[in-house]
C-alpha cells in the first residue's frame, strides 16, 4: 500500500453546492509545488482538451500558478472545440486564451500557435462500447496530429490506469514496469495513444511523460460522487471491484504541471493517484456523513483495477488532500443538492466496456 497522505497539508477550500465557477476557483487554486514548477519553465503553455471535466481546472491552475510566480506575460492557451460556451467563458475569466480547434483536423492542428509546454487532455472514454470507431479516432489518430505538430515541445500526455490489467487486491497494484492489459477497446485505444506519442518521441526526441491517472475526483464527478450519491439515494453499491484509487482533482492537476519537469525521450510513464481504498470503507464513511447505512450487492473479487503510485510519491510527495477531506467535500456538495456532471464513472466495470 502507498504511504499515507501528509496530514499537515490543508485541504482545498470548500465549494460545496457552489456555482461551477466557484468550484473551479477552489479546484484550480495553485499549489506551492505548481507555482515552483512553472517558475522553472520558460515559454507559453498549451492545454489541449481545455473544455473537458479536467481541462478547465488544468488551464486555470496553470494561469494562476504563472501569475503567482511573477510570469504574467507567459500565455496559457486553452484549445477545444468549445461546443460549451460556458467553458470558454470560464477560461477567459481566469485569463486563459481560448483557441477553437477540432483536433481531428490535421490542417487545423498545424495552424495552432507554438508553445513550449503542452498538456494533452483530449480523448474519449464514455460511449466507446456504442461507437468504438470514434474512440479510435480520438485516442489514436488525434495524438498522431498533436505529436507531429508539437514535436519540439515538452508534452504531458494524460493517460489512464486502465492500460494495466486487473491485479490482485492484496498487492500494491500495477506499477510502471507492469505489462499492459489491452482489456476492452477503451483501454486498447489508450495504449494506442501512448504508443503513438512514444513513436514520435523516439523519432523527434520529444520530451514527454505518460500521465497514468486513476482516478481524479471532485465535487461534481468521480468515483466518490458515484459512491456517495448511491449511499444518499439508498441504492446498492456493487462490491465486485472491491478496491479503487482516487486523487483530488486539484492535486492531480498540480502533479501534471510538476510533471513537465520530468519529461523524457522515450516518454516516462508515471502512475498518478492516491492510496488504495476499500469500496466498502468509502461507502461507510459516506454513510456516517448522511446518517444512512449503505446497501451493497455482489462480492469483492480477487482482482481490481488499481495502481501503485510510489514513484510519483517519491517525486512529488503524497497527495495533499486525504480521503476524509475529499469525502467531506463531496458529501457536503451532495447533501446541499449541488449540480453533478451526470457522467457516472462505471468504476465497477470489469470487462473494459464503457
């Protein structure tokens, strides 16, 4: 099991039942580590997939970290299709420059402005089972466009712990040296994304890092929201996936910024998450907040999708936000009727179909 989180680190400010912008203010508050990292980097930053559920936070934190580091003239450019005008407005509120682009259009990608540092968050997960061809385009073709266009940049490539196979729950989980799993089309296309960036990194000497995240959580979305909402609604929680890892979104975005200092060619794979958690224990903690006894279905299986994040702990220390603080934030948001993103994680899925 990974080391315990540092108890001395304060949790992020509460934004329970706040507006989306208030929530983003809390999630994108730059950590001291993020501020220190951008202080060591020269050149503009580009966030690809800036309108997604983590993209807004990532771009806003970069902007705020640069401001705190005294680098106000360094630009942060947020790239997305911007089908959601609200996401564009939120990025502008934080001082991020929105750039509209369809990343599946190679000519449009080639016209994107230069940037020394790239955060790659584009990709598709949900809907893979019903439209696998779209997932293959988003997760393998688009990376080839980006890898060619930004071959001279440092690139942090968001990936997933789903690239690994299910591993025994009694162990530490898959680490960066573990064999990859190819479990379902989503996981396979995510491996494809990593392979594409690795190919072009070797070809051009591009410094990159494969940011294998498993799983990011916040007030409106994530494994904790799924479990907490079920407890509050009196719905049974499937225990088949008996253990999970989670990390607060603020901490994950900070680690992505810090990862720019650890890029390499070939790309360095890095597991990003928090401690291994028992799903039953998490549900019971929510039950204590809500004054309800959780209901369960199924039995814990011998294996689960969980990962060993000791290497990222060595580089960055343990994530500042511990489980009790995360659950308290999510429980308060749920209890107050705060808005959710309406995207269940399907964390209990064992066949790789999303």
